[in-house]
C-alpha cells in the first residue's frame, strides 16, 4: 500500500508543477500583448514631426504617411519609408543624456 500512496502523491506533485507552469505562461503572455497594444496605439496616433526610433537605433522624424507605411526623415535630405510595424520606439519615451559635458 505504501507504493500506491507514493504514486498518488507524485502524480499530484506533477499536476501542481504543470498547473504552475501554465499559469506562469498565461500571465507572461498577457503582459506582452498589453505592451504591443500600447505600442500600436502610439503608432496610430503619430503626427507629422513626431520622433520615432527604427530598428538598429536609427532616430528620425515623421515626415508623411502612406497606406501602411510612414515616411521618416533621418537627415536633412534623406527620407525613408518604413512599415508601421517597423517602428520600435518613440523619442518622447527616452530621457536625454547629460549634454553639458564633463566638468
């Protein structure tokens, strides 16, 4: 009878481990989905002149809009067209580094 009790105990332990993993995966996915929805709302609210960050750390300014793309000015005479999904950040979200120089 001792082995039957051990079998039931280990089965219950395995069930609890699986349930904990499922709950962890469920809640971690919800946070990521919420962040993506917030990013998408910011992308949809962009206006001309807003600062954006592109993959690779390229920082530019919104110069115009197309169907599913945004024209970004990255230099005085350089504009590129980027898909809305390619915008990874916004310059309003970053804090400037001390630009006064070292004393």
